[in-house]
């Protein structure tokens, strides 16, 4: 090793400088391998979710690998390896007697039925998203989504033809996206005081999770969700099923089905566009914002909710990866606040204010 070789005989400075260089290179090697092995950490998380490791541990208040393997119908030795890896990632706590329990992270976010569960998102990322990412180099070469290679559905013009290629996929995508708002919905909806808006329409609002929170936070408003007919039909059914006896009727939202590029939009004072613009090209975004502007009166506004690219730090790094995800899964990308401001201005919303309520999503309010 270079660091073990004797110095050239010029005293301590050369040795110290070489030692520093070696330490820096060792650190760089660690960073490189952390990135290179990143997909393994993702797969440990995905596999443990798929096998129900966190659910079994939640139900039993902790258990050994043998018991989890019994419940998951998996190989005991391999299950032990997986659970050790989970402990290494901070997902499980290993006890002295060979038993494991969920960490707070796992109890909050990985257990099925936890109010903050993100399990659907992880299963979605593990499936369609991961398959698209296997073709990142092709995506960059071609500059378009990779559904043809990843799932055998060519859907360059309308990515949702691939995203919704089966009922099961439509349900999983909706579940994945809905889960975000159990953690961040309140924060993005209270970044600005929206109580002046009487009619709120969540455009591309999916199954209505964010809309229901808006209705709860702003009881003076009437909230409508606009989305494609299949999503709306499923959302209506789910809403009926969710009306639990004793829980009282949650705030009701109205659902309208259609194509937001072509159909007449419901009239509203505020249009929410959450994670919609990042799916589309600049031209399509301007068209969509113009259509929203046409369906609201003089005091109308749009609330854009996106992982807006910021100056630096870890959140910027993640948003840049999400931007590549949009390349592989949609026609869009993640944009900066300035880029959203420019799109809104082109569509007739000259002033856009951006607030970051913490977490991955920024809220941007633009008035006509
Ligand atoms: N706003 C939700 C959220 O943030 O959880 C869902 C965002 S999802 C990425 C994009 C939504 O746009 C989907 O619910 C999809 O069905 C809807 N969408 C896509 N194309 C549409 C169209 N042509 N007309 C109406 N809705 C559409
Ligand atoms: C889309 C969002 C996603 C389209 C395809 C997608 C996500 C995965 N695939 O609009 C979720 C992106 N992740 C986050 C944290 O937003």
C-alpha cells in the first residue's frame, strides 16, 4: 500500500500529506461503494415489506427469524440474513436473545394499516419503478419513458396508459400516492391560508386523500376531485367502503371524471395541482394551467405542490433522482420554483409565492 511505503526523507510533512491523501481516498471509496450498493439497501427494504416481516413483528411484538420465516413461508436461514440486514439499515432492532423488533421508523411507516404507512409506495417502487430504472441508460439515450422495455406497454404520449395497465396496477399506484399525504398533506395545505377559497378543485387528485384533508382543514370550502373516469369510479367505491360505522361521516368530497386536457373542468376558486405538472412537458403544463385559469374567476388561484428543486443539500439530491424517475415513468421532470413561476406566468398567473413547510414538497400559490 502506498501509505505504508517509507517517505522520500524530507521529514514529517510528506508523510502527513500522504496520510491525508490516503484518508481522503478511503472516504471517496466508501462514498462510491455506498452509491454502488444503494440498490441493495432498497431491495432489502422492498423484500422485507413484500414478505410481511414488519407486519409479523408488529402482530407479535417482536419475534425470532424462525417464527417470521414460519409466518412468511420463507427459508429460516435466509430470513435471518434479511432481518440482520434490516437491523443494519435501522429498520429492525436485534435483541440479545436472537429476537427482532420493529424500530420506530418501521412501526410508523412500514407496518400495514399504520396510519402513516408508506408500504404501498415501497411496493410500487419495488415493482414498476424499479423495472423502469433497469433501463436508465436507454432512457437517457432516447430521452423518453421506458415502459416498452420495462412492462411491455408502449406509452410515450400518455404514460398513464402504462401506469394504469391493469386494475391491480391502478390500485397500487393510487395507494402509493395517497400514502404521502398522511404524512405531508396537512403541511402543504396549511403553508398558505386557503380559507378564502370557497370552491376548491384538486385536478388530477387521484382517490381524494389530499382533497379530504383540504375539506377537513377548510370546512367552509366545497372540495371536488377531478381525475380520469377509472380512478374516479374506484375512488367512489373506496369512499363507500371506508365509511366505517361509528367513525362518523368524514368530510365528503365530490368526484368528477374526465380528461383534464380536453373535458370541461368544474368551476372553482382554487385549483390544486399536486404532483401533476411533474408528469408533463412545459407546453402541456402551460395548457393545463391555462385551462385551470379559464375555469376560475377573477380572484382565482392555483396551488402547485411539487418536490421543487432547491439550492442544495440532501433534499436537492433526492429531487434530482426523482427528476430522472419522471424521465423513466412520465413525460416530465422535477422543476425549480423559478421554473414553476415561469410556467405559471405564461399561463396567466403572474405572481407565484413558494413556501417550504418542511419535508419533500413545496407549496406554490399563484393568483390570476
Ligand atoms: N394529485 C395526486 C397526488 O399527488 O397524490 C395524484 C398525482 S398522480 C402523479 C397524477 C394524477 O393525474 C393521477 O391521479 C392521474 O390519474 C391523473 N391524470 C393523468 N392524466 C390525466 C388526464 N388526462 N385527466 C385527468 N387526470 C389525469
Ligand atoms: C408520478 C409519481 C411517481 C409518476 C410516476 C411515479 C412516483 C413514482 N413513480 O407522478 C412517486 C415519486 N416519489 C415521490 C416521493 O414523489
